[in-house]
C-alpha cells in the first residue's frame, strides 16, 4: 500500500466509498485496507422489482467510489450501479468513479454475425450517461472496451496477484513450470504472466475439423513432465478450461493448475472443475463465490482488495499507476 489511514486523514472527509449488493464483502475489505468506513446507504427494491437507492450521508463535493461488479444477476446489478451513480450525481458529488471489479457483457464487444448488438458499448454509454467520471476495472475480457468509454479507464491486471501467489506456493520451482494459454485469444495474457514467474509458454489450439465433429485440442509446445498453469481471464461453464487440462495430461503434463481473475461459474461449472484433472483453480474475489463452491476442494479464492485499495488511493491523490506495488 502507498499509504496508511493516517496519511489519508487530511483528505478523508473528501473520499467516500459506497457499494451495491453485488459484492459488499469486497467493498468492506477495500475500505478496511484504506482505513475508512464504507459509506452508509441502502439498496432495496419495491414490490414490483424496481430498485430503490437511499444514500444516508452527505456526498456534496466528495470524490466518491462505487464498488459494484456486474455479475449474476447481471441486469439487476447493472441497474443498481446506474441508479447509485445517478443518486450521487444528483447529490452533488464532485467526482464519481465506478469501481467495477468484474465488467459484465464484456464478451459482447463486437458483431460476430449479422444484426448482432455490441452490448459492451451500450453498457459503457449507460454508465457514462448515469454520471460516472471515471472507470476502475479488473481484467476486461476484451481490453479494447476501454475505448468504448469517453472518460478515463484504469485497467488493473490480476496477473501480479497470481504471480505472488504461485511464487509463495512453488518458490524456485516456478522456473520449471509451463504457463499455458487455453486458447489462441488468451496468448498475450499468458505470455505476460509467464514472464512474471519466469516460466515457459505453451498454447492449446482448439479446432473443429468438420461440422458435428468433436473438438480437437492441439497443444503447441512441449509440456511433457512439466507442472502447467492454465491462465485465463474468466471461467464461466469451465468446459473449455477442463478440456484444455485433459489435453495437457494426454500430452504428458505432470500436474495441471489453473487461475483466472473472474469466477463466473455458471451451470455445472463447479462439478466440472471438481471432476477435472485440474489440481487447483485460483480465482480472484471480484465475483462472490457461489454457495456450492464450498463443496469444491479445488477452488481457491485470492484477495484483490489490496490492489483496488491502492488504485483508489492513487486516483484520489492523482498519483500514477505505473509504480503500483502490486
């Protein structure tokens, strides 16, 4: 951290953090790291489902940060974020930063067939219209979404958290490990992570030879005898990740681990992970763990609050992100 609570004392009356209902645990952890109290508010709903927001403290002239992941239920959490921002803007907040640990709709960032919407752009427009002045987000599925906003976007990378975790877990053994991209589209992310832990790089190339034929997984790179770490930005149904793990084992990998910033974990994802060759799947706490996750011995959640707290402090104090400690 760049400062302690006493360092913020002269500014604390101007800095406030509020949270929606998507991830209050993370919001409280961020405030604990910063030595401040989470803003008092209530986000409820009327009997017909309309969301109602009440802010119980003054925000006039304050720099306000709203922590809200747009995870499941995606539409409800997105509307909460928009309404909270609108309430703060109308209450004369000086500057509003939307802290979105997980940005939903990021996979709809382009047209893949005729008459497709570009929903990520629509969501970006809605957040700006609501009154946000800045965005703080972790590991966008498509980094180019930063360009959908006409306001500053600070894009955090979770790779540093995972690098420190694996350095503690494996120590010098990291030099003899192989980082694996589960598909061609994630190569850049995997390469950057491999450089952090000084490991080699391999790629799983997924191809379907013909219509109605099963997917073929080709491993590009030598993984025989290596402990491998599959690196991705999010895990949804976990099908592709677990198939990639199976392909690595068939190609001689010793142990297979995996990490991803966002654990969407929809459908039968947890059961799929539990029954897979993956030894451990490390996730950040950008999305709360579903209740059934407690029955999965392979899931490990890492704390992202220190990174978000430092980022918020740097935004508030107008300091650069290039020298962040995490």
